[in-house]
C-alpha cells in the first residue's frame, strides 16, 4: 500500500509524457484513412458502436443469405483494416442478419471472378490471373486476423463454405444452438482455398475429424463444434448469442489496449512458430510494452481497488 502514492505519481508523469507524444504525432499529420469515412462507404456490412471502444460489424444482405460477392471481399478487408487503425475501437464483434450467418460464396459472382477475363487465354496466363484473384479474396478474409484488435465472431444458422474461411480468421467464436458449419467446397468440385484448410488444423482437436469434414462437406452442428474447440460457447438463440458476444467485447475493451493487442500478436506468432521463437518474440515485444503507462495504471488501480482507465491507442 505504501508504494501506491509513488505509482500514482509515476502514472501522472507517464500520462503527461504520452499526451505530449500523441500531440506531436497528431500535429505531424497522417495518411491513414478516416475509419468513419470507410464505414460509411460499405454496403455489404454495417458498422455500429454499441458501447465504448466496441465496434459491431454486421453482414447485412439477408435477402441473399449474406452470400459473399467480390464486393463483399473488398469491403470486409477495408472494414477490418480500418478497425485496426481506429483509436475508438479496441474490440470488434462480427455477426449477421437474417436466417443464416452466410451461405458462402455467391456462385454467380464466383463464376465471373474466377473464370478469367479471356476464355481463349493461354492456360499459364489464365492461371496467373486466377491466382491473383484468389490472393485478393484471401487478403479480404485475412483482414480479421491482420486486424490489431481482437475479433469475436457470433455465428447463427448456417456458416457455409467461405463463411468457415471467414470465422476461422477470428480470434474468438461463439455460436447459437441452431448454428452449423460446412466446408462445402468439395461439393462444388474444388478444395477450400480461402483459409479453412490452413487455419482449421490449428483450431480443431482432431485431424481425423477435419479430414472427414473436408472430404464430405457434412454439417458440423453447434454442440459438436463446441466439443472439438471450433467455438468456445454455445448460446440458446441469436439474441442471447449477441448479448454474450457484446458483453465479452466490453470486458476486453476495459483492459489495456497495449496489453490486449500485444497478446494477440504473440498468440498469432506462437501459433506458427516453435516455443523458443515465441518466447523470444514476447521478450522483444515486452521490452517496449513494459515501459507503457498502462502497466503503472493497472498496478496502481489494483492497489487502490479502483477500475483503471487507459488512453486511446
């Protein structure tokens, strides 16, 4: 307890220093697009702010079962890239309107996207064109993972094909009891190519089950998805699902954004690297982050039994 006054004094000094640094940065200007301007341009998704530091992204084409068109891939990428740079957001929740989360790829649009611009084109050049298209589609969905803020997917109804690719890139997945997941691409005569086959092996507890789902396209119901680790909670219905996801988002948003974003970077790094490299990464990360004013604020709040507050990041 005796250390508390010294910590509080340190907090004030750090906060003043950080304020000066933020003023200098803002005075220098930035080419970063205004997130609000980006959100206002979107038509396939809608972005709201239901509580402080929480953004809610909603797939909003229920009449088309939220199917994924070329415009959708562009918008979801721009949306989450903007959220990653939005100082008014610390956590994002992704949900959908209508009966299903998403029916996956819009097949009519897909035929145009992947058919190539010239049917008589040399096969090697046509393949190069299709490969570039696939990289763009992959980049759109990978924006959830690329986003510096935690992303919570709240899934109801069907999550089919490209929808599985999409939610596999989220950090946390909740679903309603009526939800089901299907790696449906095999029924279209192709292997999933937008992230499912790369991320699901790190998410599911059974390689045998993943092979079964991939080779058959069968539905994975909510309770089974929970049992194998694809989702961490199953709620009774969509209303309870959204309430739980937004509540979790508010809990995370109250934490230090420095700590949460550093933790996300470290978790993603650890997923793809050996333990020794992961330990080196977090040591290098925290060599900087331990100097943050947030550490002193959190410790002082703990000692004084008060709720800490943290500056925008």
